[in-house]
């Protein structure tokens, strides 16, 4: 597994030097400053590669730009409205430019309007560390009372609606504003920063689009970009919905194993692949992550290793981001399945046998609490996650691993 690390560019408070010292071998990055729908030019791509290649003192970092996350897909493409054909042409041009620069793994998502969504970006744990959390009651309070979406009433049962009303009543104006900001005003990696009215306008623009329509539009999009990716030898990998349930009345179509299977079958090419994000998918109890790695592994082109603790047994419920080896996903089993997939690919002679992974998110610990990097992307919390994951990879890959397992019986 190639151990990679997400970097938001020169303004990221976690530096290339930090990434090198964390022991990562590659960088995951995006041109967040380029507007969605515009072409990523060879010059802009080369500039980012040059930024990744050097440390603060000018010496080589030995790191490369291994994965793009994300090449954004415009709302017009998702809805097939307005300039969507131009945006698809631009996406294809960006693919060509990235491939010419030697970058062969491209992550994107197909979530309407909102990318990943949390209600709290710094939830305090008993240890004093903080983490990100999704609280369904807070989210319902936002939806019903702050955004005041008319159709929201139908999305929550009476008990939840009452709890949300009580929750809102207990919030100060500042707390309400913070909740709204956390949910919609733009999260790391999101190119757009929204106001509440922007969100209302976006929701209205999706009024005629249900899950079937959105899925059909995704398949059309893939039909237009996958053949080119295949020719170029580029691997596309769709990131799952986070959280993997519909939000704000918007459809979501990449939330479950069945969703993935449908899309992989519809455009059946090795270039049409998956970002298996254990944190996003793990927020639903019916997603079996090690099993998904076993069954869909052939098309897993990128791994996000992260863990969540579900706070209820419901399909749609509250959760928080746990330590990488804590939470509800069996991380050892998931890594074991990924290593078996790599071995299988190697035996087949596949050039892409090594799957890039990154420690996804991290809790804020130690100096993270004052460094104020991008929410979810602290230096030390991620370094701890990577170190723990690396320990498991090393142990499971060790030549003695099989004998140890046998000896244990
Ligand atoms: C959050 C990330 C997402 C992800 C995009 C990929 O931390 O996992 O923002 O980058 O959904 O397109």
C-alpha cells in the first residue's frame, strides 16, 4: 500500500516537511483555487507538483503528487443542466493534462450540493482531544428551523422533531450560527462557500431530480469520461456519500455496496473504480467494510482508512470520528482484505497492484489543538493514525504473520 497524505496546498498549516516526517510516500492534493467546471492547465498542475517536490530548505522532498482528490464534478453535470457539456469537456481536458503529468489516480464524488457534512467540527472527548461529529438531532434542528426547509417535516419522526425543537430552544444565537456554518458554509476540500440562501437556491434546482435520475446522470457522466481514462491508463475512483444517507431532501446514490455494484456494472471498465472510504461508509451499520474490500477489491483504486463510532443502532443516526483503530469498523480485517487484494493483483501481473491509501481525518491532539489546520486534517492526529495503520500493515505483511496465526490456532 502506498502511504499517502492529503495536502491542501501552500496555505495548508501542515507542511510538506511535516508530511515527509510523518513517513508518507506520496501526496494527495487538488487545485482548490481553480473554479469547478474549468480546465486544470498543464502549468497549474506543474506548479503544484513543484510545490510538493521540495522541503522548506529547498532539498528534495522525495514525495510525488500521487492522487488527485478531488477533480470536482459541477452541479450542472450532476443535474444535466446549463453548461454541463462544456464542463464534461473541461473534465476530460483535465484528465489528459493530469495523465500527461504522470498522475494516474483521480478521485471525485457525485454528492449533490454538499460534500461531507458534520454538525460539530471540534467535539470534545473525555481525554481533551477533539473530533468531528454528526449529531442527528442538531442536524434536524438545522434543517427544520435554521434552514427552515418546508419539506423537512416529512424527513424526521415526531420524537426527533420534538427533540430538535428543544435542542434549538436551548441554543444561543452564536451556537445556532456555528451549527449553520458547520453544516453548509463550506468544508475543507469544498470549493464553494455557501450562505443559507445559496443552499435554498441549490435545493430548488434539484427539485425534479430523484435518486434514479441522479444515478442515470452519473452513468452518463462515466460514459463520457471512462473510455478516455481507460485509453490514458488513468484510474477514476468515486468517493462515497458522507454520511451515506440522503440529506436535506437531496438524493444520494453512492452510499452502499449495492450502489457501488450498480455503477461498476453500468460502466464496466477497470478505469471506473472506487475510493473505499471506511469512515464515510462506516457510518451505516449495514455497510460491511472488510466484505466490500473482498467483493469490490478489483476496482478499489484508493483507500481512505478512518473509523467512526456509531452512537445508535439506527441506519441513519449520530456518529463521531473515533481513533483509527477504535470505532465500529474492524480495521485489522479491512487492511487484511486490502493486502490480499494487492497479493492477488501482483500474481496477475497488474501494474497497479499497490493501492494508495491515506490516513483519513484524525482527532485533534497535542499541538493540533492550537495549530488550527483544516478541520479533520490535523498534523499529529493524522500522524498517530498513520503510525497505527502502518503498524498493522507491517504486522500483517510480515513473513511470520501466517505462522503466528496458525500457532494461535
Ligand atoms: C473529506 C473528504 C471529502 C472528499 C471528497 C472526494 O474529508 O473525504 O471531502 O475529499 O468527497 O470527492
